[in-house]
């Protein structure tokens, strides 16, 4: 086997491709969305219809009005957890729609 062989995950290769194509912001958005889904868990993730990032604000469309209301009380905790998981200040606010 070739000793110069490097193993990379698909995610690493995609990030490099995005970086090469000046799409690093899109790669960061994908990381933030993935982290949001990890932080909120499977149930809330399944009830999340759409997620978009604009200017460090995460816009999250939730199908349940009751859940949307409950999550609005936990915004600051979610922001802290997401930023902590990512090890940088990725988002400043969350808007539940």
C-alpha cells in the first residue's frame, strides 16, 4: 500500500470543496444546522420543517405551535449549547417561526 494514502471523511472532503469554491459560508451553515439537530434531539428535529442561517441568526420553522412557544423560552440556552458544540460564536440569535 502507498504510505502517502490519506483517509478523509466525506464531510472533510465536502468542506474542502466548498472552501475551494468560495462556499465556506454554506459549509458553516451545514455544520450549524447539524449541531442544532444534535442539540435539540430527535423529536424536536423531526418537528423542525426548515432551518436557515442569515447574519448569525438561525431561522427555524417548527410545525407545532406549542413546541415553538416552549422553544422560544429556551433560546438563550440553545444558542449557548450550539456555540459551545461548535467551539466558536456561530449564532447570536434564533427566530422560531
